[in-house]
C-alpha cells in the first residue's frame, strides 16, 4: 500500500479528491472516541477542533474550501489508517463510517435485475431452492428488457396492465416501474460500521447477500454534497417471506457498512461522475475458496440519483441533520455456491470488497449480528464525547 496511485482502496486521483470521514482515536478521555478527519496529500488530519460534526461540515456552503485549508492534528497516513482498520481487532486510529447524526435512507428496486430478483424472492417465499425455476419462468412471462422502461411512463403502465392480467404483477414491480420509488430507513444514526469492520447477518437467515451501492451524502437543504460506498446487507429469505419484514431483513447489528470516506463534490467529481460510475464487487470465501466478481453500471439505474433525492426530501419530509442515501444495486448474486440450483448465500468469514475508481474501496468481513460487539455508542454517548472534547 505504499504507492497510493495504485491502491484500489483509494480514489485513483487521490491528490485531487476532497475526502472527509471519521476515525476512532485512543488516548485520554478528552480525545478518545470519534474524530472528524480530512485527507490531504495522503495524510489524515483530525479537524474536530474546527468542526466536530459531519452534518455541520456538509451544511457548509464553503465545505470544499474549508477542507482544503482547515488545520488539524496529524493522525497518520491514509494507508496506515486503512491498515489499522483491517486489523482484527482494529487498532486506533481506525476508520468509522464517515457519517454521524444523519439519517440512513436507502432506495430499493432501482435496477431491472434487482427488480426481477425481488419478485423471485417474493414468489419463492424465501426458499432459495425455488429461485432458479422461478427466474426462468419470470423471464419468459415478462420478456424484453425492463431496464429500457422508464418508471411511471405510459409504457410502464401498459406493462403493468398486461402483467396484472396474467397474475404476474408484484409489489416490487410497483416500486420498480411505478411513479413512486421505494425509500426506506436502512439504519439508525451512528449505527453504521466503516471500512474494515465486520458486517452482520441476522442468525435466522439462510439466504443472504451483499448489496454494493453508491451512497449520496445529502445536506439539510436536500442538496447532495458528496458520495461514498455502502453495503446494504440483505436477507433474501426474510424479506422474501413478506415485504413487511423489511425492517428485520435490513436493520440489524452491523448490517450497514459505509465508507471509507465521503468524497465532496467539486469541479472534478460531480453527480454526473456518479451517474457514469461502475461499481465492482468481489466476494472471497474464507472456508471454501469461493470467489464471485461482478460489475454494476450506474448508467443502467432506472431512476436518476437526483430524482431519488427529491423523492426522499422536500416539502413532504425534511431532514434537519441531512441524510445518507443508498441508491440501490443491480447485484443479486445468483452464482451457485453450495450446490446446483441453490444460488448464492454468504458464509461466515466472507470478505466483501466494493470498489469504484473515483471513491476507492470498502472492505468488510461477514459475521453474525448476534456475535458482533453490540452497538452501544449512540446519540447520548456522542453528545457526551463532544462535550468533553470541547472543554
């Protein structure tokens, strides 16, 4: 990791990227805990003394200039913090999820491939053994390329009527092809884990997968100010039994990973960069040598990222602390792992790596939610830390 120009875990144009995030520090009580950090020339600086809250930083109209000039205590090189974060146990200073008090929202069924897989989960009732045959049947019934149909369009309405007549319409098709996007709460503020941390699967799940996504950082006014990477850990069997179990399928201990940093939008990195991005996924098994790789093209998203922001925030709903918005994924891995026709599911110990050149990479290992350290650092603990730090 000595040559940052060739480190896929960092932006390919690192010297030009405005990166901000959070790191956990050790030391005396006045400094131990989460710190707001900025990356400049490959070095990580604690800028908490000048701005203690990521939500405040993103609300600044001069955020880019502020990050370029703000002074702070040197914590080490960015490579050192990445390495510390991958240690088990993690060694301070190590990276946390880059958001703090923001709400964590997520959009579902924004790609045609994931739409089909959600319908398969629903019709299979959460039974992975039925997925292969259902996939074949649905492709025959639907036909054509769903990615070419604009949600809410006349063409989508015509398809809906045809599928309803054949008994093939689904609640997932409603949010995939209808006018209203699916936007749900993925996790609570301060509950997301960061780069290098273990992600959690609910112990009841036997059919699950990662969901690699780009995540927008949106300020209190509803303006997207930057982007990062996320893993919207998904329990296919739980949600497949009933969409009303979405909360159990999506929000568990360590089931949301975000990082490594938020890259602020500027003249080189914009929302158009996100629209053109390709997101790569690599899953490496610890116990069976299994490897799965794939690439998601954001140009195939069915709803524009700006539209998803506008469906989340507006006169109908405000977010005074801002929010992080997962944009959805086209990945629903179907490669057989434990036998023919059984498709993919995680094994404990899997390493999940999500990368895109402009943002770097997010690496996490898979474990069970009930075996991971409980989430104890909430809003009250964060406020107490901020009070001590300011004294």
